């Protein structure tokens, strides 16, 4: 595992994040010789964000109709 001083990490943060992402190897960040944090690669969400619930939901009824009848609208005020 690679290690880096906090001051160096601060100066090179964006580049180091890209390196950890591509190499998939964690990076230990030390401050005054003591470990304070670890930068690890994030897991990619399967299939991305858009469409991840495709096929898991079912629409029943009219999605454009009001949720409550018009006569009961006064009770929501």
C-alpha cells in the first residue's frame, strides 16, 4: 500500500484520486507520521444511476389524477 504525507496529499489531491481510481490501490495518508485517513477506490454502481430500477416498479392507476377527491381538498389546508 502506498503512503503519503498529508501536506503532499493536499498539494496533489486530484491527481492522487485519479491514480487510486485507475490503479484500484488504497492510499494511506499520514500526518506527523501517524495514519489519519485512507483513500480507497469507490465501487462503481451496477448499471449506472439512470435506469437502475427498470423493471422493478409497477404503475397502477392514473398517475396524473389527483391523489384525493376534490371534495376533500379543504381538509388539507
